[in-house]
């Protein structure tokens, strides 16, 4: 298998261990360090995919992959981007990171795997994006394309997340009820003041996020469903951040920039709590600067979804 734009490895979690050769490529050093730690059998390659020729990948893998998964950058397609109103063509064929989608398509076309999956935000299909993607895939010889819209929370993920999985396969993963916020994170050790002076079991990546006095005060005042901070999208539109989660509901989408306030403790959630809301097991450890760890979680595919997709890919390639 080949994992392009692999990040920390959420997308690989369902696929790892099932293939004799496993190559993962990304240009983010910290994310790739996390990947290597959690998938020691994988070959990780720190490289700019835009500069890679497919022949180099075949040489490194000593053959062609059966499966290619890819998560090219989605920032330019995100609705949180102030320029998300621009036509998809301006972004995909522009000079920003959105054009890396074309590199994913180029490599998939060259390698002709039995199955491929390109994951991204659903908004990339809007403003002409779906037609462009279909046309570019046809250009490399791929005519059968499915645009699988998957809402992770409908399949057991504790946070809401709508993504498109573009593939030569149609996916229909089984649905199941997701846990609430407190069901997902409630059994982690408390980080309240009392708990700090009587430490219990150590859980990786479950460390208190330090706050200034002003920000700590704002956190204490924030009610359920409200944000202690906001980030501006346009001159007229902003989005709440540092939202205090409602304990008996789902979390909203966990993204790289998102931070949440614990339902009952006056603090931000830890990296581990973010990871729990994205269905990562506690055995999956994140390394690198703290901000990078939050981004690694928020920019990944929930492992739960990866496992469901692998089951359907496995049936196809066998």
C-alpha cells in the first residue's frame, strides 16, 4: 500500500499490517515522526510529493502498490477559508496547496492500483470541483469514479465530520450510534487542581495546556456551546473557537485549528482528548510540538472510518 500525504497516520490505521510493503510519504517532519513511531514496519519518506516522479515511488517500493490512499491538503477548500467562494478551478489550477490534488491523481494514474481513495473536505466538490476531479481522473484513464460522502459520526465517531472519499469503489459502511463527549473522554484522568497534586495513571498526550490569566478567566466564564475565542473568516463572518463542549452530545468537527473547553473542568482539552473524539486508541502516541500534535489529530481521517473502508477495499482486491 501507498499512503500519500500521510500525516500522522489516521488513514493508514485500518490498512497497516495487511500488506507486504507499506510506503508513507509526507513533507511534515513531526507528523512523519508520529507515523514512524506508530507504524514501525512502514517505510516513511520525507518528501515533497509535487516533486516526486512515480518511477521513484515504484523503485522505493520495489513494485507497484495494490492500494493507494491520499489526503491532499484541504485548507483552500475549507469553509473556514475566507477565499472559499472562489471557483474550484482557480484553486486546483492555481499556485496554492490545492493543486496537490492533481499530483495525487497523477501518481494514481501512473501506478494503476486495484483500489484508490482520495480523502478531502466535501466542499471541494462545489463550485465546479466535482467536474474538474472527474475530468482529471478520466485524463489518466480512470473512468469509474465514486464520490462517497461519509459522515463519520453516523458510523460511531464521537465528533461530527463530513468528508468525501473519492474512489474507484462505492463505500457503504455500516452505521452505528456514536458515543457522547463524556462517554468518549470521561474516563481519562482528571486534570483539575486537586488532581495535579494527587497524580494517577499517566496517559500519553494527556497533558494540561497552559493558559495565560486572561485566557483562563475567559475559559471559566464560557458556558456550554459557547466559544471563549473566535477566529475571523471574513469582515462579516467569524467562527467560534474554544467552545465548551456539551457533555451528553457529540462534539462538532475536530480540525487542526479547533480547541475545545472541557465540559466540567475549566481548561482546554488535551491532545489525547482530541484524539479520543477522533476515535484514536490511547496506544496511538503523538510526538512533536504540542501545536503540531493538535494539527496531526485534526487533519487526519478517524481510524474508525479507515477500518471500515479497509474492509470494503479488502473484499474488492481479493
